[in-house]
C-alpha cells in the first residue's frame, strides 16, 4: 500500500481523509460518550443516508448532478438541529429525540431509494466505505471540517468540558447554549465526513469504540481524548491497509481493528487487576 500511496491519487486521498477522520471522530466522540449521547451518531448517520439517497434520486430524475456528500451534510445538519429542538421540547425525556430522527432518516432513505430504482455502486460505497470513492473535492471538504472541529475544541475546550460533565451547572454559569448547538452541528459534519471512509452504517463506531477502549486505561479527560485519538488513528491506518490488500470495503476492517483494541484493553485491565490482587495477598 505504501507504493500505491505515491502512485494513485485516490489511495492518497483516502489515506489523508482517513487520518483526518481518525482525529476528529474520537475527539468529538469523547465529549459525546461523557454526555451519554452515543446514539446520536447513529441517528445522524441515518438522516445523512436520507440526504445521500435524496441526492442520488434528484440526479437520476433531473440529470442535475448533486454531490451526495453535500446533500448528506445538509440533511445531517438539519437532523442535528431537529434533535436539539426536540431535546428542548421534551426536557424530561430528551433522549426520545434520537429515535425520532433515526426513524425519519430510515423512512426517507427507503422512499428515495425506491424512487431511484434501488442500490447502485455509489450508494454501496457510502454504506460501507470505499478506498476508491474519495475524490479530491471530498478530501477538501473533509479537511475543512477537520480544521473547523479542531479549532472549535481548542478555543472552547473549557466551556465544552463543563457542558459535558454538568449541563445544569453550565446553565447556572450562563454558558451560551449556542455553543451546544454548534457542537451538535459539528458532530453532524464529522459523521458526514467519516462516511466516505467508514461507511454510514459503521460511522458511529469511529466516534465511540476508540473512546470506549480509552476509558478502560485512562484516568483523566485529557488522557481520554489523547488515547482515543491514538486508537482512532491506529484503527483507520490498520483498517485501510487490510481493506486495500484484501480488496474489501475498509469500513468493516477499521471497525474490527477498533473492536480488537477494545478487547485488548479489557484483557490488559483484567491482567492488571489480577496482578494487583496477588500483590496484596503477598
């Protein structure tokens, strides 16, 4: 694959995009997991699928070429705003907003998919990820999203930290709710950026599995972020390498590597607990 990186542009685009996704997905995922909003990634990925199928449908009917990634981003952002609006409306049952948006995404996907005469190769790439599907335009869009996400976290880290660990106290401290809305929108953008590499059906795994593994072996939130990103990058690089050489969609291999890392952290933790127990007995 190293030789292919210098030979084929699409391999290079996929690899760079993967590195960006491996950074920003666990970075936001750490805040999502701490806030117990892990399922929001699934909801927004499904509404993104609705946007993609809408773009494919419009293209097939009108002949007007619409980049499915752009339509997916638009639907995902609208879905994020919808979730936030319903979280406010159902203040005591805020989690109900997630299955509502997820159901809407699935319904729209089925409708537009049926109207556009079913599956095609482009849609398959969006569902499961594809090394060859990433274009230069996709790379530019993913890079812009990456810069925006990293800048947001650096500038508003303290506010996001407080909002994540104690939302009620953050309201008392008058932390602008607009920050939370921007955060939800950024989650939607990251999901849209990740689906080219990992695929819509597996994109939530990139935001949760590296964090789940890092939680097992870290003791502070900053350590959690750093180790989550490290595991995310390791998963993406290893998964892309395996996907390329096995000639299969990289989404599955990336997620399997992430799951293997998670399993290893359980093993390491168990060994560590066993050794400490024996040390106390001695």
